[in-house]
C-alpha cells in the first residue's frame, strides 16, 4: 500500500500499521486509521530538525531564511 499526496500526487514514504495494517506516513507517531502508537522512531527531515519557531508565544510561525517569522513578520528575540 502507498500513500499519495492529495496536492501533487507524489508517493510519500510510509510503513504499515502493526494493528490495522493500513499505510502510515513514516513521520506519524500514531496510525491515522486506528490510533495505534507506532513503535519505531521516525526520522525527521533535516529541514524540519533545523527550523526555529517564532519567539512570540501567540504565533505558530517559523523563522524563515530572511530572519523573520513566516506568519507574523517579527524577528526572533535574542
């Protein structure tokens, strides 16, 4: 079984759920079909591991390559 991106149709890396045997994205902590906790540690992409969250606690953005938040436009504190 494969998982395909609904936006672009690309095949996403996946694994089978040990409980329901449906495909689960490699980065998922739980199966989206049955809720089973996935036992394997999932690799994070290098870009995701290096991201810096916005320092404004009310914002959900990340600091972009230009040094400002992609959501609110603020620069990080410190």
